[in-house]
C-alpha cells in the first residue's frame, strides 16, 4: 500500500485498509522502539510543524518521532513566521512545501482551523498532517485506538466506549477530540455512547458520519444526556471536557454553561458503574478535581500514560507512511 503524499486531516479521509495499515505500522514501530532497533524510515527528511496553540504531547511526540526516523521537525509558531506581518497562509505553505517533505499544523481557531488546513493541503505537493484543528484531532484518535487494541488484544469490535463531556470551567476546550473519537471508534466497530448536557452538542455532520460508520462496521452509536447511563457496562470510558461552541461560539459566554454542571466528573462511583475490566482514558491535559479525581487518573484502571506514549508510535507511523 502506498500512502506517500496522502494528507491526514480526518480519519474519514482514509479507507479501512489504510487505517488498518496505519495501526499495524504503529504497533511495529513501537516494538522496534522498545527493542532499540533502528527504524530510520525518513533519513534527511524535514517536517514543518506550525503551532497556533500550545502543546506538550503533540509537539514533542512528533519532534522526537522525526528524530527517531532519521529526519528533523521544525517547530514554527505565527510569531516566528511572517504571518504576523501579513504574509498569507497559502504563500507560507507554498514556500515550506518547497523546502521539505511534510507540513503539520495545529490550528483550533473555531470556524477557521480546518479551512486553513484544507487550503494549504490544496496547494501543497507534500502531505499535510492535522495536529488538531477546530473539528478533528486524528493523531489523538489513532493513539487511542492503538491503546484500546493493546488493552483488549486486538478484540475491539463490540466493546462499549463511553465518550462523555466533563466539567472544567477554566477555559473552553476544542471539540475536536470527541469528534475524532466517535468517528474512529465507530469505524472500529465499537458500541459508541456519547454523553453530554444539552448545550454541548457536537457537529451534526460528524454525528451523521459516526452513525454511517457504525452501520457499516456493525457497531452502534447512541447519544444520551446522562454520564451514569453512558458508563453502565462500558469497557472504555473517555470523559473529557469540551466547549459548547456550536450552541454558544462566544468563549466567555460559553464558560457560564460549563459552570452549570460541576457533577460531571469521573470518580470512583462512576467507574464502578462500568465493566469490571473497564479502562479510563483521557487525551491529556486533564483537569484534576474537575474532570477526574486523583483516585481514578492515578488508579489501576487508568491508561492515560499509555495513550500519551502511543502518540509517539502512531505519529511516527503517520509520518513514515505519508512522507
Ligand atoms: N492530547 C494532546 O493533543 O496534547 P497536547 O495538547 O499537549 O499536544
């Protein structure tokens, strides 16, 4: 399978065979990393990474990943480019594409981030990797599927995942993680249950894609307004906060909606509602004491550090295959 030059903007752009190949490559790269075997798939290649927001996992996993593959990743932010002086995004993309072998972007600006990426992808002759936009976080979804596959020895189909909104009023988080999560896990044939208070609806088009994915894969998709109901019997719980950007795009006004639901927290009582073999997942950073208790995130069911580690292996797989 040749994926060289293919953009990775949403998992929906890749067919089932391509996603399976991506996961197989990530598992293989993880083994090579653990065995300290060389895997220099991208010698002397360059990835340009444009970050419009902060990052711990995404930046460092991709940067370390490129080094381990024999290449180099440049970290760029708007103040390090001429964007701040008015050079257009497209002109910036045209220039960077001439210098390297891939462009990766994080831009979560609501209503703009995905458009920005698609515009650069349109004019770029090198692959574009989405490091999170306003709609999708496909790199996170790949790492999460890998973590679930590892936990259940590849037997993912038919397992229940509860993707739930949580309380965290300190700032309005993007809705890209729950979007990519429900899209990816419905592709994998999981029983996906999405839970949120009424103001925190997801994008209707993405909900429709998730429903179609579930019908095709033999999984299922349900939306509830109750965190306890979502957790009942779940094999994977994925509680995280997101903003009510569809209901209220104004970020200051949106905080007042978050403040209404302080009881939407993942605690030991809720974990007990899930299957005894359930795992707790979160893409991080998690807000302790609001989204999740210390007892859960530091407890035996937590897999957050495996998830974070798998960002490295899946990120390397995406770069190796597309670049
Ligand atoms: N999960 C994730 O994308 O983390 P960062 O925001 O730290 O990159």
